[in-house]
C-alpha cells in the first residue's frame, strides 16, 4: 500500500516535470523551422543518406550516425524536422523524471519539492535548449540518460558482473552519440557523492573514475580506430593537444564562465557574481556533510571538461559544456535550495524560480532559433522566387559576398543561439531543395551549390547573393 501511494505521489511530480518542460520548449514543436546543419541534413536525407552516417562515424560518433541515418527516412520537408525535436523533447522529459527518481532513491535533498525543483530547473539549462531546438542534436539528451544509467548500474547496491557490463555498454553508447554528453556520467557521480549526507565512499569514487577511463578509451577508439578501419581517414578536429596550460586558461575564461552563468546567455557581471556566491553557499553546505566533498566537486568540474581540454579544437558552445554546466548548476541549485529552506514558505521562491527558468528557456528558443530561422527561410524563398523563373532548368548557386552579413536575431552566442543560417555555405542546398519542392520549380541544385566570392559560373545559371537576401529583410 505504501509503495502504491509513493508511486502515485511520484506520478504527480512526473506530470508537472513534463508539463513545465513542454511549456518551456513549446517553440520547438509549435514552430516549423530549420537551423544551420538541419538544412544539410534535410538535403542529404533526400539525396544521399549514407553520407550522413559516414560524416558522423568520421567525427567519432557512430551511434549518433546510426540515429541520423535511420531517422533520415522520415525527413522530407522542413516541417518533418519537428519529429526530431519531439524525440529530443520526450528524451528530456524522461531525463527530468529519471533525475527526480535518481535523487529520491538516494535520499538527496531534504524533500520531494526540492527534488522536483532541482530536476526541473536542470532540464531547462541552455545546453538542453540547444539539444532540443537544434533538430540534428536530437539524440544528445539520450546520451545524457545513458550516462546516468551507466552510473546507476555501476553503483547499484547489488553489485554483479552483469551490472558492470551494462554500465560499460551504456557509457560507451553515450560517448558513441556525443562525447561531451558522455561526460555527464560525472554529473551523476557528483550529485551522488557531493550532495548526499552520506560520507564519501572512496570505493565508489574509484569505480567511477575507472569506468570514466573506460568510456573515454572507447571514445578514442570511436574517434581514431573505427573511422580509419572503415574509411582510412580521421578528422583533424579530434586530434589531441599538448598545450594544456593554454587550454586550461581558455577553459576558465570561456567554458567555465558560461557554465557558472547557468541560465544567463549574456554572462553579465552581476549574474556571474551572484552565481559564484550561491555556488559558494552550495559548496559550504557540501562541506557540512564531509570535508572532502568540496574537493571532489572541484575534481568533477575539471574532469568533466577533459574532452574540451585535450582536443586541439577550442570551442565553448553550450552543447559542448553540458556536463560542466550540469555540475556547476547543481551546486548553484543546491545552494539556492539550502538558502530558501530557512524561510517559512520556501515553496514560493521554488515556484518563482521554476517559472522564471521556463520563461527564459521559451524566450531563448523563440528568439535564438524558431523566429529568426523562420524569417531567414522566408527571405531565401522570396529571393529565389523573384530571381529564378519557374521554368528555369539551369543551376542555382549561392554566394556569400560579404564577411559581415546583416543579422536577423538580436544577439548571437557562438554558432547556436541567433546564429545566421544564411551565412553558412552548407545550408543553401537544403534551403534550395525545400523551396524547389514546395513551389514545384525546375532549377538544378549541384553537388556544391556554393561558390566563392570571386568566382562566377559559366553554364546557364543564376546566383543568389547573401547580402541581397538579408539586406532586403533586415531593416
């Protein structure tokens, strides 16, 4: 009877987690749009699906490539990309419920309301906004879930070889989808070891680090051995770097600052300062349950950044720092919850902060993805329709004729929030394909429909200039 009541109680929280996530991410399924790589994916899905799989395998993400390849047969229009975003959204709801269940079973935090607040707010972080709003990132949330399942099997109170094997399979699968998401394994470890009232189990910490090493070894095999065996090639961006001092400084100045800013894309001095103070409160609360917990927290932060620190590519985009952000924001929320637990009605600020993060998430996706991308597509459609006669059977090319093209979005963060799809050479094929199909036009899209700024076409062709398209639409 007690178990039934507990189950019904959990279902109530699962429902609210789902409702709040669906509200915060509503532009992803209520809007029809494509962004950046989505356009290439749309084009390749209808012309050469195998090329998608090959590129992802070369990138060291074979399972990600399998997802891309299988779902490509469902993609035939811009509108159909909603399928991918809904998959990501359902994965995020699953993650939110899994997080709530994870911390409930391990008796982390003081009550169910705190656990609900903690789980919901983590699922509204900018990293997850990118994972869900950017269609081609649709398996990334699943990679985070796999990392959590790996940790749960590894640390189950009934240890067995089968659980150890499952843990190894899940962490390998997580890295085979997206390496930065695979590092979320350390987030689950941090929550379990640093936020609980139990003394630190050094055996669990050692097992965690050994399993992480196994996961990273599998990632190395996926990035270097598998691509070479299949295609006799690897990508340069997966190369290792020896300039660790320089990369560490970069990590503190860029990725760590982004992670500490949690929900603030602007990274204002006020938000960074307040966040550091509240994280400090959280770390102090950890210390009450064990003097070694703050040191473990710091270890987890920097260990989660290892993929960013070890590879030659330096890129602090939100999708690449999901593990670090989950860890720092967990400390931030832990501090916040401890502060509000002292007041008479703590549920009021909990409710306010949840609604605030729901609003911020919705606004970020609307202003950074759905609205500007819909406007860009309208502009390119208008440009093609006015410049290319319906009966024209020649080639249509796209030229980016300026370095600083007008922007549609009010602000831009990396190649994610507010980035200009029309400023990327690989997007035009998908855009042109979609316009051609929607309006039954006859022009030809070549294998490489992008030409350089000083190049011209000699065969029967027409060129669409990026500056002309954007200047027409940006006031």
